[in-house]
């Protein structure tokens, strides 16, 4: 359609609704030429912002340390700790009665799945990298990591019991994490807490991975409803691109939407390992 010097004429001829700046070396000149044609109504964004709006995630390879300054910007509308904590406690209060009624039945299922404790606890990484113990109903066989080496759960993990697979598909194993929410270790919505054993690997292979610790981890999250579970560093990078999107856009409305989407996923029984 022409070079950069024809940009003004192209805008005038095509009258676009949206202009995306991509691969432009002289951005100042391009912006000046576009503004000269600004008598037509249109919106102007850079490629990274367009990618973010279109796909609900961030392009990790294009992020720089300076990008994170925007999260701390003076004029950024905050999602206060008080508002988020109120949301967490409200959801927990609504869920506590039906969850309490389910507990004996789920505990019986776990007991029928084989020997071992009913509740499973494990050290995870929380806000600012703080360690805490997460609680779940046990879904794996006893001594699932006999060699003492942390292993990601996979889609067809032989360590998961048949009953445990059902519990993961229906998210029943996550119910005890409401206790973590009450304690303040977790939120209802946030990045899933990772095991500290994977910290060194993920920090090395996934740029900015540790930035997800800027917020509390959650029982569910934007990455969980968009791409489900992962079992390697490539999958962790995909989830991080969604976690950072949540970090930037987190709000009460987004938390409500994620919680509603999670409920729909639980009903369908999809996305679990």
C-alpha cells in the first residue's frame, strides 16, 4: 500500500478503525504522519498492545524490565488488597456450607482409593516467594515421588488413582484450599502456586517467571481457565503470558469473570491433569 511517507495518504484513503504499529523503525515519523491524518476517527496501538487485547495474554519475548514499571505507575487504578480480600472472604463464606457437606463424602472416596492420608499437604511458593503449605485431598498413590525428586503431573500420570483422576476432573481435590484462602496464603483468583523445587529451572528457562509472585497465588486463575494445566517449562511460559496479563488487568470484575468461568469448567469436567 506504500512506504512510510505514503502513510498519511493511505490513512486518508482507507479510513481505518484501528491502526497497529508493527515493525516500524521510525516510530516518531510514523506517528507524526498518522496524526496529520487525524481528522478521521481511528484508534492507534502498538503491536504488543494489540496482541494483548486480541489474545488475552502478553508476548513474553517482547517484554522488557521497563514494562513492569507500568504495574507500579502513579496513575494506575489499583485493585486494593482490601477489595480482593473482601472478595476472597465473600466467596469462601458462600462456599463453606456446601463444601462442609461434601467433605465427608470426598474423604470417604479418598479412603477407598487406597492406603495413605486423606489430606495431602505440600510446600508451595506464595506472594513475594514466601513458602506456605497448600492443602488438597490426596489423588495419588502413597510415595508418588519415591526418589525424592519433584516431578510434574502429566495428562496420563500413572501415579494418580482412578478416584483421584475423577476428583481432579471435578476439582474436588482443591476444596481444602479454602483453608489456605482463610489463612491469607492464597486468593480465590491468582496464578497457581508452584513448587519451590521447580523455581531454579523455571527462573532460568522462562523470562520474568518470578514476577508472578507479585500477587497471591489462587485456587483458580486466568491461565487456568485459558490453557489448563501444564507439565513442562514450555507450558509454564504459556501460562506465565496469561498470568502477567492478569497481573496487569486484575480487578474485581475480572475475578468474578474468572470464578464464573471456573464454575463452568468444573461442570464440564475439562482441563484437569
